[in-house]
C-alpha cells in the first residue's frame, strides 16, 4: 500500500537519536533550545516554543492570546478536529465559516461572522497551500482580533518569499509522522511577541517559573506539554532534509497537476504561481457525478494499493460537535467533503511510483465513468 503521506527516517536521523539517547539529559536540556532556534530561523519568526503535539501547541496558542470562557474564534470546518477542539479546551466557541474550492477558509465570509465575543481568526493552510493571510490580517486589524494560523500542514510553505510562520500573530505546526517533517509526536508555536512566547513556555511546563535554587513558583495553571531532547535531536536532523522533502513532493505534485486534469471525473487544485506549498497532501476533487460512487472509488483505490484518505469530514459533522456546537451545514464545505480524495504524495515515493499511482487512477476512474446522476 502506498500511503497518502509518510515519514522518511534515514541513517543520519537514527544516529542523531542514538547520540541523544546516550547523553545525560533526555528532556529539558539544550537540544530543545537548539531546535527552537532552528525553527524560528527557518520560518522567519522571533520565537519558537516546541511542545509534544500540534494539539498542545494550539491549546497553548489560545491560552497565550488570552482567549477563554465565552469567547468566540472563527475557523474552518475543513480541518482536523484539533483546531477547534483546542478552542473548546479554553472554554471558547469555534464558529465555522465556509471554505473556497481550494479547501481554505473563505476570507470574504469572515466579517459577517464577527460578533462582540470574537477574539481570533484561525485559518488552516489546507494541504500546505497558504490561506489569504494578507486579507485575513487586514480584517483582524480592522476589528482588533488576533490571528492564529494553523500551519500543521504548511511548515516550509511560503507566500511569495514570506514563510508560513511569519504571517500571523501566532502560527502553530505539527510534527506528526505524516506532516512535512517529524519528531514522532510534536509541534511548535512561533510568534514575534515575546510575551506570547513566554506564556506559552510557562503553559508547557505546569505554569511554573524559576525563582532561585529549588524555588519554583507556579504563577499560572499549566500542563506538561514538553518535547524531549531526543525528539528535538530528531527534529534538528529532519529539518536539514526538509527542503529536499518539499522539493520531492513538489516534483510529484507537478506531475499530478499535469496529468490529473486529463483524467475524466477528476480535478486538481491549483496553487498560485507565487506561492510555495509544502504539498503535505495532494487532494484531488471528484466531479459531482461521481460523489455517489465515492465510497466505491475509495475502496477500489485501497484494493489497488493506493492508500488514499479523505481530508476532512467537516468538523461540525462529528457527533460531539452536533451536540455541543450545533452548526448549519456549510455549502462548499459539504461539497468539498463529498468531492475530496487525498492521493499518495510524499518524500519516500519515486517518480515511477507517482506514475503508477496515475495509471491506477486512470483505470479505476474509467470503471466509474458512467457516474450515477447528480
Ligand atoms: C495534524 C493536525 C493538527 C494536530 O497536530 P498533532 O501533532 O497531531 O496534535 C492540528 N491541525 C491540523 C490541521 C492538523 O492536520
């Protein structure tokens, strides 16, 4: 099975981890700081705070921006549930707005969703394709809101020459194995605001600050969201290879961009010329005549060894959300969910394997070509 995404761990990574395992300090040491500096440099931010998951980082981001009980944040339903869940952790309510045909939040719908309780806008760079951050920041500024960019898919993506990580008040990343690079589990928050970074850092470690000698003072309610030095050593080693990973995924994506539109029933999503996507995912969209066959197409792909996946069921369709955050279905998000399939695109694939994916897709789509009516 060719998975839709996966990690690439090489001998240098293994050596880095073994070396870290043999050192005296396994967590809370200097490698954490080195990894944070490397991340901040890479994405053009002043501060980076690493944690043990992208979800922990989102939780810390909401907390550090002072979002809490009774507040609202505006986000997209086409995301992993964690984006909205972390708002619930702090007692805030996620308000979902519709997406565009590329799966990103439709920035034209933000203003209508703003209420006196709105505190932040939380766009997600879907599949690695950066959102319209300039427009989103302008709206945030006009209304005195903060922007948390969920860049879990987008480490290494750029808008023009500006890296994701330098475009919002706070940007969050995930280092889960399917994401652009990995620390097994892990994530980072980046910001230019020293106070936000400091709050996030405290939040990561029980809300405690060191006074002197043994005297730690807990000034805030925090968690244990620390990332170990061993994982940071892996992250540093992975980060050296990230540019190569992204290049590889973009080479595969370029082939797909060329060939997918030629397959009857399939559409590709165009990334604007000026932008660079990490290509965390390669989403294709099924023509609406095929939506009723999606389950069968999905199964056929899996039978042919294509580890396709669907990103995402709109968050408000989850049972928990139906009960606690009832939301009217959003038209484009619903369509997107019916149309989307993520096909294999990752740094372990060669171009021959990408060609093989296309070949299988052509055969499978032909079988369903007659569609089943709209
Ligand atoms: C993966 C992901 C997260 C959560 O990251 P974890 O490291 O798995 O906790 C959050 N948001 C999005 C959009 C993601 O894809």
